[in-house]
C-alpha cells in the first residue's frame, strides 16, 4: 500500500467527507473552499460538471431545486501517499422528488489548510 495515513489523517478525511453534506445542505456555496481544493474536478453526470472551485460554486448556485439533505456512508479510504488518498463511499440524497442513491469516488489531498477533495465523480445508483 503506497504510503500510510495516521489515524488522525484518517479521521480528518472522514470529517472532510461528512462536512461536504453540511455545507451543501446549508446552501452556503461560498464555503465550498472549506471542503474542495481550488483545482477540483467535479463530475455528476446529467446534473453538474465543473472544473475549478469558482466554476463549482457558480454551478451549485445555478441549481434551481437543490437537494434537501445529503448523507454519506460506507466510507473506504485508501492511501495513495502521505498527502493523498482515494475514497469511495455511498451517498443518499433527499430531493423534493424522493431519495437518490449514488457512489462517490473522491481523491483527497493535504493542502495548507488541511485535507480537501481535489476530484469527485458521482455515479448514480438505481
């Protein structure tokens, strides 16, 4: 396994992934830099695709009917070095039309301000 992450790093990454939901659920998109890296590549096919933090913020602000609540579970973190990891998790999103399930594939990296997501690909389930 390339590199190892300390238990503290593992906890910080889990906290990071959970924190995304709270920022999104508050619709406080100007705070997305607290969880996403400046060079974020975000791909949610058919819903939202963005390259870079400013593009991502504007894309979220443009969503007419944002999700009501995001929930993340079954997080698996795989070290890719001392300052990077890949993560896979399951997500449930409560929308006005019902519940949507997805799988998140993230790359996280250690930045000056802590761990941030540098890439997220969302694969809808069901």
